[in-house]
C-alpha cells in the first residue's frame, strides 16, 4: 500500500530465497492487491521498463533451486538497441558452507548475457563484483558484520554498452558496533564510560568486557552501561570475561 503513494516510482518485486514462488498464497495475494506502479517479476520473461530498457528477472522458484536461475538471460531476446538489465537473487560465490555449487550465479553472467547491468540480491552488504554487476545489500544493517550494509544503489546507464554509473546512497538509520575492551586500571573504565556516554538513539552496540577491576570501578561501569542502554537503541553487554 505504501508503494502506491510513490507514483513516480515503478517498483519491481522479485521472489527471493525466503519468499520464493513456492509461497503461492503470498504471490497470489500480491498479484490481486498490487497497485499499478508495482510489477511482480514472477516469470523468466522480459519486462519492458520503458525508455528503451528491458528487465530480465530470475525469480527464485524454491529456496534452493539447484541451478543457476540467471542462465536464461544468455538467450533472452530483446529489441535491438535496448538496455538489458538483469535482476537475480543468489550468491556468485559460496558465502556459506552449505551453499550448493550448482546454485551459484556465474560471476560473468553480465558478459555472457550481454547485460548492461546485473542487479543482485542475497548478500547483505554493498558489493561490486565488476563494473556491471553489483549487490546493493540490505537498506538497513541487520547484524554485527562490517560488510557495508545500509545502502541503496543509484544506477544510471546512459546508453546501451555504456559503463553504468553506480552511486551508493546511505539509507540505514542504525549504526551497529562491536567493542571488545580489556580493563585493568580505573582510567580504562573511565575512558570506556565516556565513549558509552557518546552513544545516541541510532546506536546498536555489542560490548564484551575482559580484564580486572575493583568493586567501585565495577559499580561505576555498571551505571555507565545502564545509562548507555537507556539512550541507545540497544546495548548488549557481556561481563563474563571481566
């Protein structure tokens, strides 16, 4: 419903591994209720985006299809002079130990299929595979990992064959940080308390403490952590090593 209020924007929604085409009720509901500016990319078929651009989507048929769903783009016919844009969800390398090699998207798919740009989802951080292939990552960070999440990509293609101009646009609201601190002197704890006091409402902090402190320092440190937890989005302390 919210997408309908942004009429100048044309939204294209691609089934991913967590909401694949096997979720038939979900996609039937979306098809019935989607406003006119929302396109459901549920088939391996070209979608005319206007302005001479054609989208070639690779919707996820199941959570693990067992094959490279982007392969069909190689032989997809489009009008001469059209800007060819691929859209797929999956890994171009094995990001996790249980990912099957048969499901990995060919890293040179853009070259094989003559794509001007290949937009990928799955990896949660912004990642450039090559000049024509990018992961946008998640628009909001969702875990303690420094893989450059929290962006959308503004991609501009001047003409067929031209190198895309890709700009990262910050969209994330929250800042996720993980601190591991070793304390041995009261001044160490005081310095940490000052850093904690600087946290703001958009901060999410995982704090692991190690070392030794005396009882007054321990009590002051607990007060500093409690105060930080009240002013930040979340503070997750681990005192087990202290």
